[in-house]
């Protein structure tokens, strides 16, 4: 169980997009993540009619290292650290360290 997962709301701590909040689209095994509308880069793409790809300059998200993002706590409106806790029924859930609020709502 990882501290940051796909679908989590995160805030960027460092870099040119510092302070931006976005949703995690994908977490890669090498410790990086794609975050929606964060770390946008321009990609010059050649057209490929066989695959139906139109050429031009495409703006897309580049991966950002997990150490440069933190979980966003909507109740405090700040970044927060994440810990783990077992519920009474035996489930392991992620909780915010500041107020012990459960992150995993299932």
C-alpha cells in the first residue's frame, strides 16, 4: 500500500508549478507520477496517418517525482503527511497525520 495513489488530490511542493493542485492520473513504478495539468510540456509530433495521429505541437503532462508532491487535505486546505491505521473491522486505511481523518473512502 503506497502513500500516494491514482485518483488522489496532491499539491506540488517545488518547481515551476509550485502550489498547483491536481489529481494523480498514474503512479509509475520508478517513483514518479503524472498529475493532471501539472508539469506541462510541449511535444512536437510528426503526423502518422496509419495510427490516425495528427501532427503538430501537443501539450501534455510530464512525470513529476513523488518527493515533489504531497497529499492535499481538503479540510485544512494544506498539504499533509499520510500514515496508516487499522480499522475495527481489520481494514488498513490511509489517514492524514494532522487530524487523523481517513483518506480512503470506500
